[in-house]
């Protein structure tokens, strides 16, 4: 008598294949049934509030902001007019060593201590003299340049 061509492994694979096909059909039926029970358009709408958060309630028309199209800047902003007096600061020399040629100025605007070198001074400065200066960033921090005495 001849042996059967189908082995147990082939039968098992065929059964798994049929089971997966049946599960797929059931999922397809479920999707069709739930698709008929869809929500209305209003239920599916989402809104963004004034803080950028997504919510289900529509925004309040009283809080609406109007923006002029001229106020919107795309790209690099237009350069503003340069005012050299805006960069000038005033302060008092708290320490100055004439032999080494450096010292510190206390800014009257923000009470910050700024390093000054004799090369950045246009005149002779001493301790407790009132000066006007510009701030430039050096490799070790803020430096006072164009230091001038104030009468």
C-alpha cells in the first residue's frame, strides 16, 4: 500500500493558514460594522486654543487677534538705524593699577564690574573717576573700550 502524500506538517500549516484567513475575515466584518456607526463631522472636529493646545471646544471669538500682513516678517529682519550713543555706558573706576596698566570699571546701569586696559583708554584715568565707555567681548569676557573721562 502506498503512503499518503500529505504529511502531518503540511496539514498543520494548511490549518494555520485557514485559521488566519478566517480571523482576517472577522476583522474585516468588524470594521464594516463600526464604519456604519461613524461620528458626525462636529464630533470629529478638533480646535487649537490661544495657547496652542488641541481641544474639542471651538475658540472664543472675543479672544480673536487680528494681525496685519505688513507686520509679518519672513526672513532676516530689516536693520534698524544705528545710534552710537545707545552703546555708550557710564560708570566709575573702582580699581586701576598704573604700573600694570589695567583696572576695573563698575557699570552704573547694571552694577557689573568690567575689565579695562590702558590701551582702551583715550585719557589718563584714576580710581573713583567717572567715565563713559563701550563694552566689547574679549576672549576672557567683557572689556571696556573707548574709555573717556566725564567732567
